[in-house]
C-alpha cells in the first residue's frame, strides 16, 4: 500500500521559502505543498497555483489538515512560530538559524520532545557536493589527521540592499546568516571544539549589520578558520584542508543555490546533472620524495535529501536528518561567538549543551 502524502504548510515566501523550501518540498514524492502563509498571494500562485495562500501565519498554524509546518520567515520570528506550531501538534522544520538565542533553541527542543513531535532545522549545506566530498576524505583518512581547515563563504555584494538580512534588526548580519552553515559543517566533521574566537565587522559603506566575520575554532592539534565576506570579488578557496597526509583545496560555491534561484525544480532522487559542481578541486599528496597534485572528483550535491529523510522520519522509517540537539550546539557557538566578538577575546567552549528539561519536570 502506498503511504498517503504528507501535507506541508510553508510560512514565509521570501528568499529562503521561494528558493529552497518550496521547490525541494515539491520535488520529494510523498510531500505536498498544501498551503503557504504569505502577504503576496500572486507571487506564490505564480509558482504554485495549487497551494492555498493565507495572509496570516496563525491561520496556517490552526489548520488541522497539515502534517508538517516549515518556518522560513525572518529570523526573529522562528522561535514564536515554531513554539506555536509545536503547541498545535505539528511536526516542524525551522530554517537556519534555529533561533536568536541558545535558551530559545533549548526550549523548542524540550517542547518537541515533550509533545512527541519531530523538530528539524534546515542545515541544508550538509548536502553540498563539496562538503560531502570533504566528509568522505576525512572519514577515509585520505588526508591523514586533519590539522587545519579553512572554510570560506565569499560573495561580492558591495551595495547594501533594503532587506531584513542586511538591516539592524535582531538576527540580521552574516554571522547569523552564514555562520550557522560553517559552524554546523565544522561540528559534523570534528565535533565540539575547545574554544572559539570571533571577529565580526561591518565593512561596507552604509552597512547596518556585520558583513564580514572570521571565527577561529580550536581542538587539540587542530584549528579551523571559518570566514565569510560580502566584499570578495576574487574569492579564496571555498575549502582549504591540510593534514598529515596531504591537502585538498576546492574553489567556488556549490551550484545548487544558483540553480534553484534560476527556477529549477529538482525531483527526488535528483535527476542526472543535478548538483554537479564543475569548480576546481585538487588533492596534493606525497609521491615518493616529491608532492603530486591531481584533480579530485566532487560528489554531486543533493539538498533535497533533507526533505526525503524528513519524510521517512515522519513515517517512522528513518532518523531526523537534523535533530534539535545538533542545532542547539550550533546556536551555542553562535551565542558564544557573539560574546567573544564583544569582549575581544578567545572563550572556552566548555561542555556541549544539551536539551533543557521539559517544563513539567523542572
């Protein structure tokens, strides 16, 4: 018997909702984009004429026919909307960053556990082809013991745009926008660090939020430098990884975001050609007394895997692709990084945070 489709409600049809969530949801068999909360019904219906559009997110949350609510609205709305959706008994996906504070993240995790609901956070960059390639290199020990990782997300956008991500609003700026991606990838590779030091700055003319950052994470015998800039016309390598057995460098960004921006609607499993990254990737290793450098094949990216795995988890057939505990760890480093930048010093990371106890057990 074919399982019935899971009905999905999407809150927010700005950049994240339109570019990532709607097409990836619609591409996964077994998921149906049934409703969208947006003040621009014409914009939604131009792309998804079958979806019901509601101007009020609360009206969407009250709909009893939705199995899953996806929150892709501005960052400062993530916590109240996710809390309300869980209170209504819905499974929930929250776009990154999970929340604005560690306390909010832990509260949502505890609420989901108490209600027996699946709560996932959209750390979609785990399914970029270059990161999948790096993860395989690390797991296979191809580079030996990793000593130094540099992970950079560079763009050239010298003009400040009138949008909430670049405003002075809570949760705006690059540390909240790209920091979660880079931190999550570092945690997936190496686990919880010993310390963090963040330098964040506003470098563009007329800038209102941080548009450059550099974070240093430390482990015993390992360092990771995570960077992002809005003023990099000639970007550095996306990844530069150095170990006792060699180095791997990769240039350019994963192509999935640009394809989705251009209107692509990938099915699942992804079609041939989807997520193929033509950017340069090189592995350098010892060859006798010399060093040998060679092109290294990149895996295909597959961000739709997040929603395919989530569908299976909701059917009881697999694990949550990004459970709250993992997103809570990212938020702990986001918050600790903010404090490091304010105080201008390196801060010990301490123990990795866990879920808060449900309110009824306190």
